């Protein structure tokens, strides 16, 4: 080889596209530090960057049939995926923060002397939906909603990485929203 590149370089892109697991392991060994560095710069959170790296390689492997070594290098393709993952995580984090801020501001409003029947009904529906989520999202969202704990406090209490707690909250809120929208759309009996 005149280029001085290791022999593996010539076949890594094609091996990955062909679905060879050894190629996935080599791509991870080689490119995970780059993906993490880019994610950390974009997300400014080490735990979120670690989650992003995992998501990038899961997506890359899951959708490897869309990768074409003729169009780009594997490194460039992974960088593109990492940009998409970081953008998604950033926008999800912003939406999550807005939802949590909205929930906190609603709770800070004046509390009626007697429980409002509609509020009690909403709480019962929410508790039922939280139970349907399963663990650990159920416990995490219960701590967020009922004990008004921050993400960091939940992370500390459950001894989970902060990025994992945020991911579970984001996915749990998405599932809750979908379920509650479906139940709101259902005809009244």
C-alpha cells in the first residue's frame, strides 16, 4: 500500500455496509471518540454526549443498508448521524424544559382550599398512565411530578446517570402525551 493507511481502512466502509459485526466494533473503536467529542461540544453535558454516542452507533447499525461507501466515507456518514442525534437531543431537551417549566408554573399558581374535582380526576388519570409506562420511567416521572425533584435530584436518588434520567423523562413525556391525546380524542360514553 502506497498510501500508508492500514489495510483495514480499505475495507472498513464496505464491511460495515455489508453488515459485518467486526466492522461495527472497529468503527466504534475508531470513531466513538470523535462522535463523543462532537456531541459533547453540541450538548455541553457528558452524560448526554455518552447517550448520543450510543444512539449514533445504534442508528448507524440499524440503518446500515442506507449507507453507501461510494457516496461517502463511514466517518462522514457517522458524523452526519451524530449531528442529527445531537440536534434531536437538543430540541427534545428544550421541549422537556418548557414542559417542566410550564408544569412548575401551573403548580405555583394559587391552590384552591378544596380539591377541584377536575384536578383530582386529572391526577388519577396521570397516575394510571404513569403506572402503564413501566419502570424506570414510572418512578422517574413520579419523582418529577409528585415530588417536584429536578433531573439532578432524581439522578442522585435513583443512582442513574443524569443523561439517562433525561432520556427516560423525554421518552416518558412523549408516551404520556401520545396516550393522553388518544384518550382525549376518544368519544365520551
